[in-house]
C-alpha cells in the first residue's frame, strides 16, 4: 500500500447517473445506494452509450454536493468524461471535477473490496492532525482497469 501523494488535477466534466446518499445509509447494507448505482451503470452499459465521451475516458465515481462534510448527505455520480456538456442528453447528470490539488490514494485488487478499503484508508488518513484539510467540493474515483482504482480527495 503506497502513501497518498499530492497531485494537481485539471478540471473535467463527467456525465452519467447520480444518486443522493450519506455514509450513514451506506453503512447499512439494505439501504446502501452506491452499489445499486453501479449495478445500473453496468447493466445499462453507460460506459459505452453516453454521448460525446472523451477519447480514452476511464469510468469515474464522482462525490459532490456535500451538505455537511463526511457527516451529511452527498451526491454520487457514476459516469465518463465528456468533451461538451451541451451535447449531454437531459436523462444524464453532469458534474464538474474542479481543477486543483488532490490527494491520490491508490488501490488494487477486487474492486468491490478494494474501493471500500481504500475509502477506509482515506478516512483514517484525515483523522490525523497533520493531514491537510479536505475541501468537500469534489472527490472522485478513477477506475483505471478492472482491478485498479485511484481516489482523488480535494484538499486545501
């Protein structure tokens, strides 16, 4: 497991489908909405059908619209990068990945296990008094392959 690294990321636009949830809901397996979001994304093959997909775009999981940091509700979008937001049909939602500084946390292995484990590393890391402050504007997962994910957490 590598230590997180600070990276400067460009802004991007991601289009896909979105849900609203909270960490409290996600901890209860019967109420968890994120797994159902990804099931819909996969079953509808949205990676292949979202119009104006940027060439070579990986799949993104975007966390935004935080109501109260890690304690409140937030939106999660499963999607792909697009080149022109105006060309995205109304049945999809778009999110802007803010340009700026992020901490990158890498995970490798079976995705349904490694993604929650990597988020647990994120939470543990930010419990430290020495950790930079999260901005709670845009955080996102980049699915680089069928067994590799990088989580980008926005920092000040």
